[in-house]
C-alpha cells in the first residue's frame, strides 16, 4: 500500500497551528478569535480538552471567513470503536457549533484497545458524507501507521506527535514523509521541562542561539521546527506571545545552528504511545 493508492485531494497545513490544550471555554473563545485575527489559520482542539464549545465560538467571533480556517479536533480513546466513533464525532460537531470539521484525528492509538482501525473506517464514512474534509491520526508510531493503511487502504493525511529540540523524532518524521503523511509536532517548547533540574528553554544551546538572533529560546524552538520543515502546534493565552510564535516560524536558522540544536539532550515530555496507558 502506497500513498498513490488513494485519490484524496492534497491537504496542506500552515507552518504553525494555534493550540488550545489546557484552555477553558472562555479562554479558548477569546484566544482563538484573537489568534485568527492576527493571522493563524489552523486551530487545534480535542474532545478531551473539554473546550470545543469555546473554540467554535472563537472561530465564529473572529470575523475571519470560515473557508479560510482549518478546524482540527480529535477522537478520544474512550470513544474509539464501531458506532461510538460516529456518535463522538457528532458530539464534537455540536460542541463546535459548525457545519463541518476540517480535520478529524484519532488522538492516540492505544494498542490495548485495538480499536483504531474500526474507528478509522467509520471516519472514512463520515468523510464520504461530507461532514469532515480530511482524516488523520495523532501519536502514531510507524508500525501503527502501516497497520492502519494496510487495513483501510489509505494512509492518514497527517500524523501529529510530540516533537521539540531534545526529541526530534527524525525517523518518525522521515517515515511519515516516505508514506505521504504530513508530520506535525506538538509540544515544540517541550512543555517547559528537560530533566529534573532544567527547563528546555533554559538549555544553553538554545539560549546562545537566541542571543545571536536577538530573540527568545521559545522562538528558536519554533524556528528549528520550521527549519526541519515540520508544522507545529503552539499554544499561548497571551497575544504578544502568540504573535511572536507566528513570527518565529519565519525566522531562518543556519544548518550549523540546527545541528547544534539537534544535539540537545533527549527527553520525552508526553506519554509513550506504545505503553499500555489510559488516554
């Protein structure tokens, strides 16, 4: 099974998407509306974030034409499986208050449940009905991507997974590209941690590169993602910061700077999708 086996329309993502993890409904509405006015065109939420209502409100209140906005939400683990997937999708659609979802993702593979294939089949049916434009996954290792594609006859358009300096996921990024799957990184700032004693944004390499460019370590992280040609999902509830994030993906780092950042000590700040945990 190869990417050419499908007749899907090309799907494109911006270099940066506005994330809403840990924002409540009121904050999501305010931030999404403001971020869209400031130039963001992709908004990321999930059923398990409990803020789809606020995200939808922000989309409507932004004043940006709906056709210019890509709204992303995700199927949580507890809603995977035959029939339940469709119910969960319609619940998200009602929460958002929109007539369609642009991109619908399976949030985690959760191997213990082994329901992501039947869930994706239902998602394909939702796409046929015109309720969702494109389908994807989140946190899927390559083996699960291949198993899914072998079962349903197509690869997802996107795989969203943890990626930041210190967790570059080069093999996963390249493997996605070889399969025609768009890689997109969440947690590009490392969620503030590196190890028990330091935060990622305090890493001396990032601080030195930031000083050389007269910017911040956070902006360097986002520029590094752009230099790796990987779209990222970044969240901020502060207008000045989300504007800085939007500008950062336009900053150019040298190959030498990218190589130095690649060597930052490795760590994972999120859960391991191969470990049998609840999500």
